[in-house]
C-alpha cells in the first residue's frame, strides 16, 4: 500500500466498517501487475506476526536473497526486526495476535468487497464507454448515409414538384378549355332558344298569341322579361347593321322589323303589367312584392321607368292641396303682404317638412329598389324642380328696372330681401337633403339653377334699390324741411328782412343710414357671389353707390349752406347807403343792415356746422371702407386701389364746395368787421383831446359790441379750417385775425397795428382812410397807419349829410377795399 493514500483508504474503511485500532488500507493498485497472494497477506500481517517476518527472512536467506531487503515483491515494506522483538518480548498468551488478526481480516474482507464492487462499476463504465464509441461511430456513419439520402429525396421532391406544376398547368388549360367549351355550349343552347323565340316574334305583325308558354307564365315573368329585352336589343342592332349594308339597295330583303315591333309591344305590355302590380303593392305597403317588381322592371332600360313612375306618383307631386298648403305656409293669407321675417319662418317650416318626407321615402326606396341611390337622385331633383320651384315662383316676382315698384309696397329692397331669404333657406335645404341622401345628384348645382335668372340681374337690382332708397330719403327730408319752414316762418320777418329760412343741414345720422343700406347690400353680395372676382366686382359697384350718395348729399348740403351765405351777402349789398338819403331812411337802412348782419352770422354758423358734419360723414365712410370693403377687394389685383381712387374722386366735389364756402365765410366776417367799424366807431374815439385832459383808454363802443368775441371766434374757426390743409384759406383766416385787432387795440396804437404785415390790403396802404371832423367844414384824411391830413369838405355836402355822414361813407366806399372809414366829428 502507498502512504499517500492512507487518508483515502481510511475514509473508505470507516464508512464500510467499525473503526479499527490498526489502520489497514487496501488499494486497487495492489491487485495490479504480478499479483501474489502471499505477498499481499504478508504485507497485511507483518506488523502483527514477527515470526512470519522471520520465516520470510529465513526463507529468503535460504534462497540466497539479501537479508537486509525489507521490501515485498509487490513493493510493500516489511516490518522491522526491532518491532518484532519488541512484540515478542511482551507476549503473554500463546497466540495473542488472534483478535487483532481477526479484526484485520474482517476489515480486509469488507474492503475487498468494496473494491470488488468498485472494480465491477469501473468495468461497466469502461464497457459503456467502449460501446458508446462504437455506437457513436455507427451513428455518424448512419447520419452521413441519411444526409446523402435526404439530398436525394430533395432532388426527388424538386422533380416531383416540377412535374406536378406541369401537370397542374396542363390541367388548368384543360379546365379552361372545358369551361370555355361549356360556356360555348350554354351560349349555343341559349342562342338556339333565343333564335326560336325570335322566330316566334318575327312570324307575323301584331300576333302575340302563338308565343311559347314562357311569355305568358306569371311565375316566370323575370325570365321572360330578361329574354324579351335581349331579343329586342339584338333585333334592333341587327336592323341597324342590315340598314347600313343595304343602303342604296332597292331589293333589300325584309329583316327583323316585325320581331322588333312585336317585342316592343310585348315589353310595353309586360312593363305596364308589372307597374300595375307595383302600384297595387305600393298601396298595400307590400315591400317584398314592390322589390320583386322593381327587380324585374330593372331589365327594361335599367328600371328607369319604374323609378320615375314611383317618384311621379308621390302625393307631394300630385296633390294640389299640398301645393296650396305650401303657399299658405310661406306667404300667409291672400291679400296680405308677407314680410321677409315671416317668409323666413315659413320657408324653414316648409323645408323641414320636405326633408322629413324625403327621409321617409328614402327608407322605402332602400328596401325596394336595387339601385336606391339613382332613385334618390330622381326624387331629390323632382323635389327641387317642382315643389321648391313652385313656391319660389310665387315668392320671387322679378321687378322691372324701368318701372320700379313703389316704396309704399316695399320697393326693390323688399324683392332683394325676399331673394336673400329664399336663397339662404334653399341652400340649407340642399345641405339637409345631401345628408339624407341624393345619390350622384349635383344638388348644389341644381339649387343654383333655381336662382340663375335672379342672380344674373342681381347687381343691377341692388344698385337700383340703393338709388331708390336715396331718392326716397331725399324726398322725405325735403318734405320735413318744407313742413318746418311752413310752421316756423322765415328768419328776420319781424324786422322786415327777406332772408329765407335756415336751410336743411347735413345730418350724420342720414349718412349713417346710407352706410347701413350699403352694409345690408354687402351681405347680399357675399351671399350670392361665391367666386372672389365676382364678389369684388359686386362689392365695388355697391360701394360706388355709397360714394355717389354721400358725395351728392354732403355736396348739396354745402351748396345749400353756401346759398345762405350768398343770400346774406346780397342782402348786405342791398342796404348800402347812397350819396343822398334822409335821416329817416338812414335809420331804417341801419336797422336793415343789422338784420342782414344777423343773417350773415346765422349763415356763417350754419356753414361751419355743415363743414364739421361733412368731415364726420367722410370719416364714417372711410372707416366703413377699411373695416368691411377693403378685405373683400384685396384678393383681386387692382380692385382696392381703384376703389380708393373712386373714393377720393367722389369726395373732391364736396371739398370744392367746402373751399368755396370757407372763402365766403371769410368775406362775411370781413364785411361784418367793416360794418361794425362803420356803424359803431365814433369820431370822438380817435379825436385828440384839446383841453389837456388825459386820453381815455377804455374800450371803444365798437369793441364793446363784440371785438373780443369776434377775435376769439376767428381764432376758433381758424383752428378748425386748418384741418382741411388748405394753405390759402389758412392765410385768409390769419389776416382776418390781424384785422380783427382793430376792435381791440387803443386808437393811438393803430399806427403800429399793421407794421410788419405788408400783405394786408396792399391797395388799402396806397389809399387813405377819410375821416370827417365835424365843425368848421374840415376833413381829416387818415391813412392806414393813423397819419392825418386836413382838407376842405365837398361842395355838395349839406347839413343833413353832415349829420349822417352818408356822403363821406359813399366816398370811402369808392376809395375802396373795405378798409377806408370816415366819421363826422362832434
């Protein structure tokens, strides 16, 4: 045994037997090689039997072996002699090693049994490995053979598949040929039957009694209808071909004309019979019978006659009471004029009832007819072209543009409003019917066709309506102005003046009404015009009407205000004193001059108010253009710019009238300044004190009668007219304001008032203001700078004239230019 395996042998022995006091380990290697039982046994008992060792040693010596050799043949060591001697020295019994040997042998037997088992398992494992190797070799060989076989099988399958495909193609071709042959056979059989039937129909004209039972059997009506339709189609085509071939041949043979005539008669009779059956089933609401008849009737012209017959027999198309009820619902009672709002409600109710009726019919049509969409298109088209058209014809009577309907009956505006309501509600009906179902019908196009005649002349009617509204409004305003004049009388009548009453003023409310008319017309343009180009054209035409109305209205208003200014100016000229008048006449003339001045002031105020309202009116139009018109014109090139140019052109006439009126206003103010200076300024106001008394610096009477007020009014008006950007008018008001200072400054300051302003009345600077100093017959010539020169009075000056100063005033007027003044000195 080997020392390195002691631990392993001990573990193995301890598991199979009880623990021994002497370790004994056997190894499988002990039985390998040149095995000797004696050597194995000696090796086991050497330690326990020293005498055995000695015998072995002696035996070895006797055989000539070296005595010192302690190794057994199997490689195990012998026990030492000292150990044997020690053992012998302790011997007490005769054979004391029996127990130890017995235990040793038992343990050895157990280990031998374990080793035998282990050797058996190892042999089996070895055999299994060997068998596995053999089987693996056989398996590999078998796999190789199988791979070769599979490759061959795949090749066989490929060849088989190719063969099957070839056979399948051949079978398909054979099947096609068989199917074609069968179809040809069936067609030939059917052709034979058709020819037989055709010969029956072509036998004699009008003879339908000798036909096959097929054509009289009610249970085979569908088959008979199909055959009859095929025969008729074939016979008609044959007649057409025969006619082309026999064209010009006088001896052409008779063809299938008799068959065609007989077939047509039979089809008509059969179709009428089916339609009668269809009507009877329709009255009984037998949808299955109706469906069967409709399916058979579809053989004749695709069933068009049945579809049209069904639609035409609907109560809403044949019942007169239904049509009358429609008219009453929309237009109301006879003799009463319907309003657009009432018509809108009536049309909404009528169209809802029509939509509900069509929805109910759609359910029946879907259940009965094989092509329900086509029937729905016929039904919806009939609804629009008959029922809707009937009510529209009653509602929309196109007026004449030559003889317009009177405004008392609504005028053109009523027609346009009715047209808009009818168009909008009918469009809603079209959308509802599209939802219910109308097949392939272009319902929008059909709806548009209902209003084509009205839409073609719509722009002309819209413009004529706006003109009619404007004329009616102007007549209304003139009537109101006339009534006001009759009730209030004329201005200045109490003072004897003949100035007319205050003219009709421009009203912003009226212009706002013009814009409101235009907005309503604009909404109709948007409703009737779907294309941007057409919409822009209509919008531009409507807006041009507004420009013409506003321009004419405010221009006429400004001209009326100017007429008042002109009348006031003429009135002032009438009451200018002559060269020789009496004191009484002069007093009356002064009173009349005051009335004329009041008329001038009133006309001045009226014109300025008219200008202000004119500006507000133009601003309203411009705002309306920016908010509503421009966005509709921008999609079309050039339309927006053209409208802006038209707007500027339309307002130019009003601007011209305003400019002329402002010039007249300036003349009116200057005339009033002259009158005040002539009538209110006294000679003593500018007389130098001879008594040494200090000058009186209080305002003159002319100033106290309104100098500061005049200066303030001129300033305010000047600020207002500057908004018109008219430089010449601004200059006039500036000079007028400087001249108004005559009423404010002290007399001694007149010489410096006009310094630095050579543009004021250049001709007045070249002349002198004549001032007469009363007493001693002396004149005082006063120029525009306050310088005086004495002279003698005229020879024809009498005492009364000296008191009134009329002659000098006359000379001063001749001297010129509205700024020469003369006074009598006290």
